[in-house]
């Protein structure tokens, strides 16, 4: 089974969602990216599991294949890794018409994509996401980046892939914690754009158990999430306006990630961020008083955190590095109801107060 979604950006491409797609990677890459050489970029967790079927499929389609592996984890989404991969690609004599294949989760896709965007000023790029988080979010939309000491994703480029190949079977090797972390972005998509999906998730949470029972249903949910992101990205490819809706929970969430030294997963941090901003919105009468509890309960049923012990001052200090900041203001996604959110230009002082209110604190001077 396979579902195909067309992403009609300036450089159009397709996303394929289904099972047994790793074995079809070669023909899919050949048809969309071309070239004669391919470098698979992966990490120490994913490579041992999935690099061989992808390599064999690429070779069967006429590619000369090399594999570049780096240490797994957000801590390695840094300039050193980026340069190491660039040097590897150059040593293996890739040309601009050849292809870099990202095989892994969001970290792998972000770093490999940034390499593809900048090697020889841009070469072909393919995403093969293996985590739920990457399938529903980071593999689609063309954002690539590395982290800097000052904050997350501060150096990067928009670079759309030639094709995205999401083999849902890869999710079976995730731990329950890793799978749950991916659900943070699923809940976010439901809140910003799809009340029916929210209702469906309330009735039947997206879990590893559901994957084992009904892989076709999980594939449909993943495809639905990709379609939500597709609509937003096509309308605003370079995040000048409506694409910022996808950042619901992220301004506070990214700050929580930094405070937790990236040891708490991105989806959990987004869930915490959604909880903070929704509780604050309810206190101001922007949304119904019952909305925070409804979102928190759905997050909890998916194994996600919605609260933390950090101080408002600590989170605010990290949030000052957010890309959506403009001088003394920041663009925040404010929930008004399920499927109804707005992008509000907010003074930083107000943002600090919203964080404190969402945490149930007045704020203090403690550090991360």
C-alpha cells in the first residue's frame, strides 16, 4: 500500500507514505533526482537498521553509493557534523547533479538537507524519514538547519527535496517514548487545522499498539498530517506569514528544549509549549476555559508532557533567540479553539507574562 501526496512548491515533489518503501527507494530516487552517485547520510541508531536495503535498492537502480554516518542525537546537529559531511561528500566526488539521501529522523534530515542546500550551491536531496516526528513534520517543507550555541536551527536554508519516502514500517523499531514524542507534532497539527483529526485522536490515540493492529490506519493519519503541512507550506513556502501557524507551541517549546539541554524530545517540548500558551490564552479569555484541559488530556493520552518545573525567566531567556523574534516583539501562535489559531505580533514583555501565566508563576530569576 502507498499514499502519494503532491507538494506543489516552487520545486514540486511527492511524498510517498506506505509500507515496504525502503526497497523501492532506488526507482523512486532515480525517477525524481537522477544522477549517478548517491551518499546516504544516516546516524548510528538508524544506519544499522535500514541502510542496507536502501543502499541495495539504490545500487540496483544504477547508483554508486557511499554511506556517511554520524553520532545520533540533537547534540550532534552542529557545525562540526555539517562540515564533516561536506568533506565526505566532496571526497566521494559528488557533482551538483548527484544526490544526498537523508535516512533517519529529524536531526539527520535537517543536517543532510543543509549539506545538500550548500554543497556546490545546491545538489539533489531525498528525504527518507524513519521516525514519526520526521514523517509528519520535518521531512516535508524544505526547512534544513543546524543548531548554534545561541539556539536551535539558527543556521540553515530552505531546500526542498526531490522526493520524500516515508516507510511506515520503520516506526515498529521505535521505542514507545520515541513514538510518543512524534505525537507532539500530530496533536499540534490537529489543534491548528483539523478538528476532525483532534476528535479522532481523542477516540483512538496514535500509539505503537495501533501501528501493530492497523498499519493502514496509521499511514492514513500520517498522510493527513502531511497534507495539513502541505497546505500551509504551499501557501507560504518561506515562512513570511501563514506558515508560522506551524510554530504553535514552538517559541516556548524550543526554549524548554534548550533549558533541558536537548535531553527532552522535541515533541514533548512542543507539547509543553502548547500547554503554556493555551493556559495563558484561557486566562485572558482568548479561548474557552476548557480548551487547555482538553489539549493537555489528549497530549497525556499520547504519552506527552504538558508541564515543566522550569521558571518563566529561564524559558524567556532562551526564547529570546527564537527566529520569530523581531526587535522587541515576537510572533506567537495563539489558540482560539480547535482548528482556529492566529499569529499575533506580541511585545516581548507580554510574552514573558504569558509564559509565567501559563506556568502558573509570576516569574523568578532562576536559571535553566
